[in-house]
């Protein structure tokens, strides 16, 4: 399941730091218009972008991929059947 979460400018730096611990397939902070590419989202990375000026851009998103593995499928099947 993919989740697209809008992000406030106030939490960009802490989120950018946190995302360095995740693979790009699991979580990436993106910005629309970063690097003069006004129509596309660009991934932001702590090592490259920690000193960037983020007040110039408006649209920040956290893209998260959740994979939920159900260990007890039988329980969930019983619940959904009711």
C-alpha cells in the first residue's frame, strides 16, 4: 500500500534526517519544483540536501510504502466474515 502524505515546511529537516534510515522503496521525502524541475517531484536526501533552503518551495510530500504481513490470517478472515 502506497501512502502520499503532505508535509509542512516546519518538519522538513527532521523528516529528511529520519528518511536516511529507510530505503527509497519504503520512504522518500519529495519536493515539487526542486532543482528547477517545476512539473515533477524530486527526491530529497540528507547527504545532498541538508543545507538546502526549503522556504522557496511549496509542495512537499512523504511517500511511504507499507507492506503489512498478516501472521494470523485465519483470525482476520473470521472477523471479516462477521
